[in-house]
């Protein structure tokens, strides 16, 4: 299996990358680097993510020793500067700062980690025209599924994986559409839009409930 999706940057590369490969619109990405904390893997023709995953599953703790046809080992700093369509900084915070943000060429940046882009870097990327999908939206799936677990425990329910994925998909798509619509309406970034929507919900809840707890 050759990846047509960007392998996320960070310390836990296999699952998001393989999921993205299965679900993305094939042919949309221009480069296919695959980093972890030890550095990155890069090949213009696309990484064989199945082979990478098998390498990690065989007991290897990092990608440092991985060898593949046409694969080049690069630093994570070099990876961030590649002419990518999509960049997914994952696992580590503060990966993109005001120092390297001017060198980032990705058109779309999807925050897989919590806070991988500093506020100063965020402003630089916005001025450059990069579209940043913020962490509060892009990696919210884990929190949503934790809520599902809570609901199941309270009601002694047991949902199968398909049901969980169906409900998660519905919630994430609805949230994304709401964030995009608010961003267009107010002419603000997706990050600002997500914060505005979140704060509006808190304000509404406080007004409805009154003084609490």
C-alpha cells in the first residue's frame, strides 16, 4: 500500500497515517514524509505505510533504522519545509514557531497535537494564506469518544465500533461545518471561529443554569 496521504509528524505516526490513507481522497497530497521524534522518512513516490507499520510493530522503537526503496532520512525541521499540500503536526506541541513558520510551505495544516503551532507562528501562517484547522477541532475525536464511553457506562450500553464511528463522524462533520460557516460569516480564522463557538456555548449554558455550582 503506497500512501497518498501525508504521514503525520510527531511521535505516534502509524494509526493516523494509515487511517488517513484509507479515507483520504487519493492523489491529493504532493509529498509523503513520515516522521517520528527521531527524524523523518521521505520519498517522492510515497511511503509504503504497511511496511512502516510492520517495522514498528516488530519491536523497533523509532523509524531511525527503517530502510525502504528510495527512502531518505531527513530531520523534522527539513520535513516542515517541504512543499506539501497537507501537513499534520501530531503528538508534540510547539513544533511550528515564529522561527520556522516563514519556511512552512504547506497549503493546509491540520493540528493533530495539542498546540503544535505557537500563537506567533499562527499569525505568520495566516498572513501567508495557509489554512490551519485548529487542534480544538481537528483532534477532538478522542474527547468525543471519551464522552461516548461515559454515556455507555452510565446506561450500561455497549456500542460496536461501527456505531461509535458513525456517531463520531456525524458530530465531527457538524462541528467542522459550523466552524467554517462562522469563520466565513465573521471573516475570521478557523481557530478564532472555533473559540467563538465554544465560548458562545459556555455563555449560553451559564445564562440558562444561572449561578452554579
